[in-house]
């Protein structure tokens, strides 16, 4: 029998305990032995639960219990989750987590500690909820050289954009609906400003390219400035706007790592992913593009990934050699403005005419929308760097006022 503990009895933690009870027979079959939840750490009390006797408020009861060999950290945040996880690994206990903030900030360090003590640190649930993505990347796609990772990594923002695209609901109203439905927090900044997606692309990029990507090195832009005008122009162009986290390997060993709204062709495999669903595209030199799709959050999808990691660890005899990456000096991310891209521009004319814009930008694709004001233009540029784009805009001086700029991606 394997005895485990759970740190935190919130949405995910309670789901983990419930899955162990609900699917006990199948979990035992897959693990090859029974797995029992011995302790649950939480500062609150739950006297009415059938497993109320398992709760403790003292972390040391778990840390110093020789029977407990695997611990699920589903508390979230950096403190005290980091100190708890570090101590557990140093005491020879494997840890699984759904804590994307911790993995994005401290993953390299914790993986090294796990290796040093011949235990495991697994985090399938930290990206994509119940979507299997971490394990396929370091096992199933191991024969590939992964050149690019990109995806819709946040269900809240995808729900908001879906309302804007398909129902012409303004951003503020779509956000309010998302909050009413429980998809968005009262303070939605982590989602709508792109920070949640940033942490997830850091984890995926670190695993794909082998060196730790720190969140502060990733250019991050949310969806708060998007308007229905931009959505209409995107439709005229033949596409949609999605919040995309991406990491692309470069020949010099560095990578582009970004999170921002992007214009995608309607033919893109990511363009049709709507509502609260996530989609993650892995581009390999042997497989080409592989897309993973499903619910990116939620009690049981996330808990499912946590429990699956615990089952895997219960069958492991040593540290996973494939689930790892090295620490970095944060110099592994290239300047995002050097990436050659096309750009969507929406601007007010302040004395300029379309020929002036054509002179500055060269070949452009002009866009239109219903109710377009006479002094408003929208267009998609040819391929250039963002530095070149800035230069071209500056040559027009006060003749135009740029209202929106969105990057165009080819997924």
C-alpha cells in the first residue's frame, strides 16, 4: 500500500480526495497496489466530511511521517508552497502539484532537489488542467526536436473572446458574464492581463527547450484593450483573435517567448477552440504539428491530472530522467521585437491618406467593417520586425493615430 497526503483542501484538493474515494478500484488496478490518502493539510476544519479524521493543521505531521511517500501540493502561490515542497523533497518524499506559479518560478531548482534525493517532482496539472501535455512532451514526443510550442492556455480569456467573436458582446460585459458563471475571479487580472498564460508557457518552454524560462523574461500582454471593432476587422481578414502563449526556438540557442492577443487565420487549428477550452500546439521536426485539446481548468479535470501523477510515481523506482530542465541565467529569451511577423493596425487618419500609408509600409492588405468611420483605416502589413514597424509608424508622425496593433501568427 502507498500512503499519500494532500496539501490544501480547496477546489483541486477536495477533487483529489474525492477521486481517490470514487475511483478507488480503478486507481488500485492501474497503480498495482492500493493508494490511501492518510493526511490532508488545511488550516480550516471540515467536521461534516466523512474523512474529517484525516485533516491536520501541522505540516510537520506529514513531513515527518515515514509512511507517507507521495504528497500532492495543491495550495497555490509561492509561499508556503515552495518551502513545503523543498522540505518534502529533501525528506525523500515525491511531490506532485497543480501550482503553475511555483513551477514557473522554481521548477529548475525543485527538479534538481528531487533528482538529488532520488524522488520525483511531477506537475502535469500545472498546464492545461486535465489535458495531458507534460507527459507527452517528455515521453511520447521524445524522438522529436521540438521547435515551437503555442496555445490557448487560459480558459477565462478564451471564453471572453468567444463571446466577443460570436455574440458581439463588448469586453466589459463578457468579463462580467464570466465572473457570474465562476469562470473569472472577482479580481480577474491574472487571467485578462495574461499572467496565468505566461506562467504556463514558461513551463512548456522550459521543458521543450531544456532551460528554465522565468516569467519576468516573457513579454506579456492581455486582452483588456481589444474592441469589437478589432474583432470585426479580423473577421473581414478571414480570422479571429485569440490570446496566444508561444515559445519558438532560434538557431542561436535562444527563443522567442511571448503572451499576447494574436490574429489567427480561420483555417488555424487553434482558431476554432472556443468557450473555456484550451488548445496546445507542439511543432516537432518529425511529427509536424500536434494539437492537444480539452478543458484547461476545473475541479475534476485538474484533480485527474494530479492523481495520474501520483499513480505514476507509485510505480516508479527512481527519479524520472526525461522530466527535467536546467536552470538559466534568464538570458535564454530573445528580444521579441526582433521576431519577423505580420501586424494588424487600426488607426485614425489625422491628415494622412491611404497612399501615405502605402508609401510608409509598402504592400498592405486593407480591411473594412460595417459602420467604418471615414477617418479610420485598418490593414495587415507584410512581414517585418516590430522595430521596423515602429520606424514605419514614426515616419508618418502625427498623420495617423494608432488605436490598435495585433500580431499575426501562422498556427
